[in-house]
């Protein structure tokens, strides 16, 4: 048994553990050494590495043979000699070729960028080469080689003054491509293409400059364009300028920077901009909803500052991870969690690039050495902070705790805060206990102290039956029978809360007006029947009374009145859940409390009665206080049951993960969340492990509570034994 | 008794506690009554009434529900108008002032059909090919009743042929599996020619047989389409149906109480024994009932030996010390762990870890299609076995503890070893207690849904886990379950309103199952207590 419990705990813990592991470097391969690259990358199959330096060709280097990552039955082939893929023909269309006798000045590449299959390079002559670099694998049995193909699309004379291109940004969509560049002087230039397709499916491109308002004519330092081609960011020495390229006006936003910028990059999704500064600070910026003031672009977080200028920032293509290079050291960051991890790469790093699935890393050191490493970075978005503290997600006005695990696209930023779920769990449990606690305990007091033996003999099994009712039945009835009826009669329910106790007291008084002889002549279950009748009457009367109350105070429609006062009453609300969940918990609380009170030694009762106390005084002053620890443990066990209950909350709440104390809206609990999301969660993903963590939380919580309750009960038993 | 004395003695409070108890009882009683009422009413034939709306539309409807204002005036009435293919909706709320209710025509039929829910209509014409068998509502419904059995026989024949074809398909799959296995064994090398020839021969034989059956099937279907019944709706429009699509047709306005009872029993039987139709909202729950029972049986096979052995060890052999109290705490805690946590563990451990290992070790030829590495009956049963383990242990221990020590001492005094005493004397006396534990475990297991949702329950299983193909009991198959059926039909079905009666009936069935099991356990337990009370020395 211990093995089973421990085994379950350990197994779930093992599944959760990788969440807490910091990203780190795995297996290392030195690929080759080359001159310092402008840009480099790994092909989509992980078989070769390509680099582009100042010479106009891409060098393709095979990764040493071995087993490929992720594909068990494929081997990388023997490394072949390096290959060169030329960036052919730098001739600009519609321009005369340079006269042969003109003294050729040395031409070399000065900037390059890549997006998707596109490769864009600029040279010191103000020209930009636009083309595609694609890869294709060939198989020989299980052995695979991958080769690259270079295709020229266009060459553009971006800078008419023929100064060198300092930095490039590129974005392509189905309809158009956009190229932006900063020249040597720091002037911003842009060109966009229009792609037209004729009936035969051939495409023709026409290129035209884009004019941007306030584009710097000199002094531009860095630029970045998101992959959708929507937002262009350019920094000058003291400010950040931002354009919405697709807007008609193309007006610039001018934003003050806290220091001189050295590097700039948009993260996946094009919502967050990362700014690296000369003083070593890394800040992230994004568009924030300021309510009435409208949206504005703001600095939202500052990451661990470095000692040296941030020379390079590289965004990941799968998550919101990014790399920074500062003073030769390489760090991995994640925007959502705001964390930074040093990576165990030899120092002297000048360039770094992610592999296609972010599971590989290519780094280059100052001496030109290229290092290919595996990168273990499975759960960068999860940390204790993101789970339990508010996080400033993209598009939100302020840091918030949100659970939204999946979205419409791959670029969706998962919002994985457990706080709303923990909140929902505790809220449901709290309301259920408020309903079930008093009812169960009071019923237990009556059963153990006042009820006659014959009636008790069938009352207890009835309540035990109540405990055995499947929760799916309770959930179904709560959601589809109770909820619609409750929604229309909320004031009546409030009225019933008042009427029922009143009816009980009145019924009791009337009963006692009967003569003792008359009462004795009635069968033992008569009081139960009588009270049942009176309570039924109270429930019946509360209907019309509720309607009158609704007329008098809530303008005839309670839900409308609540809505007018700013609270929307959901159909499947906490009240319904409290009722259904309470229904499930009552028998537990009842049974354990009843056991506890019955176990109080009868000598105490006799002594109290002998001293002249009434039955009720004996109950309240003597019996119940003696059994208090038992009743407490009953509530604890009820809490444990309500915390983990799944089907009732799954069916009777709207499963909306909101944090709100209101009785009139729904919530989502940890357990229901597991039931909803685990069947769809990819194995070993962050979501999968987080759901295991939820299970671990539930396990731990119920374990602690049940153990405590058990200890309390054991002590109580020992005490009664001693009496 | 005066008010003053009444208050002084604290009687109001006593009556408040009394009220709490009575409320609890009322809640249980009310809930059971609600499910009983709604669930039993499902199959009772409701009369059909002619309705004329303000727009002059004629309808045939069953009156379902009313909505009244504060003074009790009925404002709106809910009608079941059926004919979903014509009206788009089964139900309609109408303003009482806008409609006129007419007579209850005796010839009108409630037609249950394979698709689109019930049809409320008159028979217009019955045809067999070009031959007209009957016309008009009165004779039409008589003749319809006569020819329906033959139509159902035709449908059964078609079904039988379809099953035969799927059997042949299964055989083809078997051969394919065999081939894959052989290929995997030979590590990709081509199979010997004799093998290939043998397999191809078998395939050809099966295909020939299949073609024959297919031809028969085509003929049977062709023959079936000749039998057509034309219905006339209240609006005067007509609706043609192939006769075999009619599941049953009842002239609900023209049957006496006896006839209604007959219809009721027949529909109840259909509910228990038939396959579901129309995404589970019509027809029966047989696969779900079967799945529930089979799953709990397999669970019992797992949990009872384990639980009983653990309890015997704890009670009869282990020295009561720290370890035993730790075990007891563990048992109590296991009982308190939320069921969804068991589900998570079942998915991670049984399905992905154990199931994945089984697949890699025994069924590598079929990967990446999982055999055991996905949710299935066996993993659901194993998960629930863990869940119900404490129930079995606790009640077995209780039963063993109830056997007086004098009995053990007597046996050992007569020269029995401890094991003999246990086996021959103690266990037989405790047997009813073991039975109680088993029944309680089954009751708990039958009602749990949350862990199953993660470990192998589905809304519609293509095949029962028990069938005529070796190895007969397919533990790896996914299965249906009454509890999940309730959740699925009540919450995931496109037409919840029309499905509600079915959900209530399923709920009732599950409730009866669970309550009966629990009552049995209670009776056995109390009988056991009586027995030992008198047997104490």
C-alpha cells in the first residue's frame, strides 16, 4: 500500500520534474571554422550547417555522422567536402551592366537576414540580393544527406548613393515582400514588391520604394521588422521609432529610450520587441491597452542586466525564447517568464542562431569556430513566478494571472497561470462547505442526540446511499435540471433560506402544543413526517414570496437588476455548484460527525442531565464541545472530497477560468481543467506536465488534509477511551 | 407549553437541527424521485394533439411543459412537434393565446425511425413496388403493423450481411497483421515466396467470398427499397420512407392502458438491449451497460485478490507497529485522493508507460499505431482497481476483525497451523464481509467517470470488447460507459433537449445499479453483524 501511494506520488513527480529544469546545452559538435559569418543556420533536417560571410556565397558544411535527433531510424551520412552556393548575378534589372573597363572596387557583403526560406544580403555598393535558400534530403537506405538550393529572386539598388548597407530587415507574405535597410550613414530605406500571378501561374514582381513619415535620413542604429511585415522598429541614438507599415499614414511613434541601443529584435508573433542596450540592459516592449487613452507601445519588463553591450539578439521560431550575446557570453531568455539562463558555451561568442525547432543551437566564436549543440529548452515559459504570480502577457493592460492554454495559431502565447484554477477550486469548495457544513453537522447532532433508535436505523443508511450516488448524476441534475430552474427563481431561493428555519421552529412549537399522551400515541416517524410537511410548505410558499420580493426590490427581474448593477448572473453559477457539491459532501460530514458525537461517553450526557440541564443545553455545552475535534476532521475530510471532485464542477460550472468571488458566475477548478485539457495535451508538452502538476497539487492537498484529519480522529478516540 | 419555556429549553434549536436532517433526507428522496419520475416517464406513450397556430399552421404535437406567470396563468407551452427533418427542431415554445388545441385523432402515429427523431403523421399509402397495399390512415396503420415485422426481417438480413462483410474484412486485416509481423521479424527482407503465395491465395479466397456477400447485400438492399410507406403530415405534406427505416409506429391515441403498457415495455426493452442511434440520443444503451459491467468485472479481478491479500496480511500476520500504522494511513489517504488524480496516474503510468512498453515489446510490428499504448478497457479497469483498493481493504479488515479471536484460538488449539486456521475457519466466516467489500468496490467503480475519461472511455465504441473473434475478450479496446454516456449525451450532444429523456433514463439505470449494489452490501453487512453478535462467547 505504501508502495502504491509512494509510487503514484513519485510517478507524477517524475512527470512534473522537467518543468523545473533550467534550459541547458546538450551534446556538442564542432562543425568547422570559417571567417566570421554575417548569418548562419542549420537546415530543417539538422544534417548540415550553412554560413554566409562577406563573400557572395553560402558555404554548406555537413554535420559529422551520427544519429539524428528525434528520428530513431535515420542516420546522418558521412560528412562530404564543403559546398558553395553562389549568390548569382548582382546585376540590377533594367540597369546597364557596369562598363568592363571601370575599375572594379572591391565588393563584399555587409549585412544579411533570413526569414522562412528567404535569404537577403546587402553589400557595400548599396545593393540588396533577394533569394531563396531551400533544402532537400536524399536517402540511401537509412542514411540521409541534405543538400541546399539557391534561387535568385531579385537584386535591388536600394541606396542610390551606393553606400554600404549596414543592417537589413525582411518580411514576406503571399502577396508581397518588404525589404528595409539602414545605410552606412544611418538612413532608412524601404522597398516593397507587388506579386502578380497570371493565368499560367507565373508570378511577376514589381518593386517600389515605401516612404515612411519621419524615416531617419541619418543616425539610424538598428532596425527590426516582424515576420508578418507589420511593425518596423528603428532606433537612433536616443529614441525608438515605430511604424505600422500596413497603415495608410505610416506615421512614426517616437519613444524615448533609457540608453543607447545596440540590438533590436521582434519575438515570435510580432507583438513584443526586445531592445538590447550598450549599457548591457535588455528590455522588452509591447503594445499595451491603456483603456480610454488607447493603445500605446511601452517598456514592460527589464531582464537580467549584463556587464557588456548587447551585441546581438536572436528570436526563436517556436516560442518566445531569444538569445543575447554580450561581451562574448551567450544567454537564453524567455519573455513571458522573464527569466534568463547562461548557456555553457565557451566564451568569446560573436554570433548565435537557433536551429529550426529551437532544439539546436549554432554558435560562432571570435576565432571563427562554429559549434553545433543540442539545446534542452522544453519548458522555458513555465516558472513558479508564471504559475502563481501575475504575468504581463502580450496584449494585456497590466500583469494578470490567466489560464489560456491554447489559441488559434502557432504564434499564440500560452498563458499558464495556475492561480485562477486554484482560486476556482477553493471558491467551489468554500461555497460547498458553507452549504454542506452546517447542514451535515446539525443533522448529525440531531441524529446522535435526539433521534429515536428505530428511525435512526433507517436514517443512517439513507444518508449512506446519498454518499454512494455517482457524481456524474449529481452534476447532470445540477446543470440541466437545477440550473435553469434556479436561474429564474433566485429571490425565491433566498426567501426559502429564511422561510425554512422559520418553518422548522413553528413546526416544533406546534408539535409541543400537542399533549404528551397524544404525541406518545403517534408512531416514531411521525415527527419526521410532520416536519417534512412543514418544510415542504415553506419551500412551496417561498416561490410566490420570492416573486413578491423580486417585484418590490428588484424591479420584477432579479437577473436584469443584477446585470444593471454590474453583475452578470451566469446560468451555471457558484450557487448551483455549491448545492450540488454540497450534496456530495453532506453525507461525509454527516457520517463522521455523527460517529464523533455518538462516541462521546454517555456518562457525560447522564451527568449533565442529572445536573438539571435541558437536552439542548447538554448537547451544546457538553456533547458537541467534546466531539469538536471529530467534527473538525469531518469538515476537513469534506474539504478533501470537494477539492478533488471533478464531474460535478465540470458539468455544473461554465468552466471559465476567472478569478472572482461572486456567487453568480462560474469558475474552473484544477480537477475539471485536467479532465478538459489532458486528453488533448501533447505528451511531455508544458501543458501536459502542468496538468500533472495540478494533479500533484490535488494529491498533496488531500494527502495533508486527510492525514491531519486522521490524526485528530485518532487522538479523540484515544481520549474517549481514557474517559 | 408556552413559547417562553419552548425557547428557554432550547427547543427551537433542536428543531433546527431536526430540520437539517429532514432537509438532507428530503434532498435524497427528492433527487431519487425526480430521476425515477423523469426516467420512467421516458417510454410512456404521450397522446398527440392537433394544434393550429395563429399563422394557420397545422401541427401534431405532444404537450410537454408549461410556463406560468406569478399568478399561475399559463403563458407559454412547450410542444414536441417531432419531424425534425421538416421543422428543423423537435420542440417549440408557443404562446398559449396564439394556438388552438384540437382533437386527438385516433389514426395518428408516432413513428420512430432510424434517422431524424420521431415523425408524427398519418399513413397515406403503403406500396410494394408498383403494387399499392393500402391507402388512407385507418387501413394504412393496420396494414403497416402487419408488414413491419417482414420489413425488420429484411433489415436484419441486411445487417447480417454487413456484419459478414466486416468479418471478412477482419480476416483480411488479420492477414495483413501476420504479414507485417513476418516482415518485422525478417527485418525488412522480402518474405519467402511460398509464404507470399499462401497469403495471396487466402486473400483471393476471402475476396471472392466477400464479392458474393456483397452481391447478396446489393440485392437485399435493392429489394428493400421497393417497400415504401408514405406519411401525411398535419400540414398536408407527404413524406416517403423506406419501410425498414420505421423502427416502430404506435397509434398512441388509440390504445388503452394495456396497449400503452405494452408499448412502454417494448420501448424499455429496446432501451436496455439495443444499440444507440442518432449520436446516442435515441435507441438503446446496451453497449454502455455492457461496457460498465465488463469494466467493473475486470476491475474486480484486479482489485479483489490484491485487496484481500493486503487485508489478510495487515490483520492476521503483520505485527502491529509503526509500519502497519503507516500502511493504514496510506490506505485512508488513498481513499481520500481525488479520482481525477487516479485518472492522471492511469494515463501517465498505465497507458503511456506500461502500454507503451507492451507495444514496444510485443507489438512492435504495428507501431506507430498503438495497440495497448492508448486508452482501453484494461487500463481503465486497472485505474479503477487502484481507486477501489482501499474500499476492499477496509471492509475485508473489518470482516476479519469481526471474527472473534476465540474462533482462531479454538482452531489453533485443535492443532491447526495459522494458515489452516485462516483458510478453513476464519476466511469462511469472513466470506460475507469479503463479498461486501467487493460489492462496495463495484458500486464505487460503476459510478466513477472522471478517471475513465482519461483512460479509455469513448462516446461511441465501434465494437464491444467481447465478441466472437479470438481472443474473444479484447482488453485493449475502448468501451462505452453509462456514466460517460450521461455526460456525453447531456453535454456534448447537438440536440440536448431531445436527448434529455434518454439521459434521465440512463441516469435512472445507473442509479438503480449503484443503489442496488450498495443496499446489498449494507444488508450483507448488517446480517454479518447480527450473526457475530449472537456468536460471541
